C-alpha cells in the first residue's frame, strides 16, 4: 500500500509538471480572464435584475471548460506514454500495470481538479466583485464537481485502453455532455411505458450519469443546502462506478502488448 502511494505521488508530480509545460493551466486562466472581461461589461449597464443571467453564464462556462479540459487531460495519460515510448522505463521499474493505471488516474484527477478549483475561485471572485451574492450551496457544488471529475477521469482513462485517442475524446465528450439528455429521454420513455419497464430501468442504471454531479443550476437559483447524505450517496456512486471503470481498463491493460 505504501509502495503504491509512493508511485502514485511520483506520477502525479510528473504529470502536473507535464501539464504546466503543456500550458493546460494557462489555457484555463486565459479563458477565465476572457470570461472576467466579458462579464465586467455588465458594469457599464449595471447588473440589477441580471444576477441570475450572469451566474448562469458563469457557471455554464465553468462546467463546459472543466469537462473538456478533464477529458483532454485524462485521455492522453497512457496513450502518450506509449507513443513517446516513455512507458518502457516506467515498466522497467518495480511498478505493476495496476499501479501505473491508478497513478495515471490520480494524475488526471489531481490536475483537472486543480484547474477546476482555480477557475471556480476566480469566477466566484468576479461575481462577488460585481455585487452578485452566492449562497452556501456553492460549497456543495464545488465538492460534487470534484467527485464528478474523479468519476470522469476514471471513465476516460479506462476507455483510453480500448479506443484511439481521437475516438476516446469524442465518445467521452458525448457521454459527458449527453448524459443529461439520455436521462431525460429515458424518463420520457418511462412516462409512456410505465415505471415498471424492466429494460428501461436496467438501461438507466447502466448508462453513465455525469449529470448527477452538476449542481450549477441550484447555485444559480440560490437553492438551500442539499442534505449532506445526498452528497455522501453521490460520493459512493462516484467511488464505486469509478472503481468499476478502472477495473474494466485494468482487465485489458494487464494483458495488452506494449509496443
């Protein structure tokens, strides 16, 4: 266990340095500055009566940019190691493939979470500077989004073992952005065929649900805090579902020929 933690920490450090070198964090900060400059135009006209609109734009932008960046960061973790052949010196060390897979997931999770937190804090500072209040539910929004980032990284890393990088990014973005749409379609089908339709219940349970981790609309409309047991249940879903995705990836990766 200690050995696995040491390997994970080393891979996380190397992955973060690689992300800084590739300027992923800079991209997030530039997008945040552009968002800030665009939103500051409301100062000219005032934001009285437009608070909900401004918050909706801000949190929608955070969600979209965070999701895209998370997919791009996670999708390249293992394929780039193979393409650059840097995976060979890694595998020459006393590192199992399971430890490598876990370390790459942790690298993607830590880096994407850091980008999200930076983006969210700057955006919150912007909203407060415009005199737009934010309710305490934003704390639950931040926590739940981080849970979702961990789940999404697990799915993308696992799919990177089976798919090409381009196909992985495309499918992951479809599943991430389309999960809410898929859920609505299934709910409409439930309305037509009844809640006891077994195949609909199974399909709803099997499909990825990244939309579970989005509380942005509740922040926009100033909802009260959700019961903390709900966040606990979603954290359990993220943990179990994410572990299942990593297991699916490991089952292929442990026997995959590298080269």
